C-alpha cells in the first residue's frame, strides 16, 4: 500500500479543505503520478475544475476496476450523487456512472490537481 495517500481524517474527499459554509465545501485535491486515494464516499453532488489533468483509474470500495476516466487540464465536470451512484452530468464524460464509494489512482505521468466544490 505504498502508493496510497494518507489523508487526514478531516480531509474527506480532498487533500485539503479550503472553505466551508452552509451551502458549499471547497477542496484542493492533489494526486501525484502513480498514487491512489484512500476509499472515500461522496455524499453531496459536486463539480470540479482540473488545474492539471491526468488519467484516473477508478476502483469500487472492494478494489474492482470500474473504468478509466481521462481528465483533461482545464476540464470542468459536474457530478450528481444519488444514493450509491455518481453520474457525470457535464459534456465531458456525460452519462458515466461510478459508485459513490470508491478510490482513484493517477495512472498518468504528471501530478493531478483539481479544485472541487461540493453542494450541501
């Protein structure tokens, strides 16, 4: 498990919480090449802006591969959480569905970075 990023318990779905109020939570998320996130759960619909894109391999909570999600630099994504499923609503990746509880691995050669906004 050397490639798993150890995020503090309060980090939740991002590397660092930048802001929170009664309407949104804003996260900075950084994932170096070859690293993977811990299994985490999305409870709120959200959007993100890819500051530095990379291909992300997505796995369910049991480690089963659920697909490769290529994320271009400057890509903007909108995702709707409904129960145990997340559906991509944005033009890029529209209609793709993944489990709400999952992990992601950066399978690219560059560090991945996004700014993610959850709607409460």
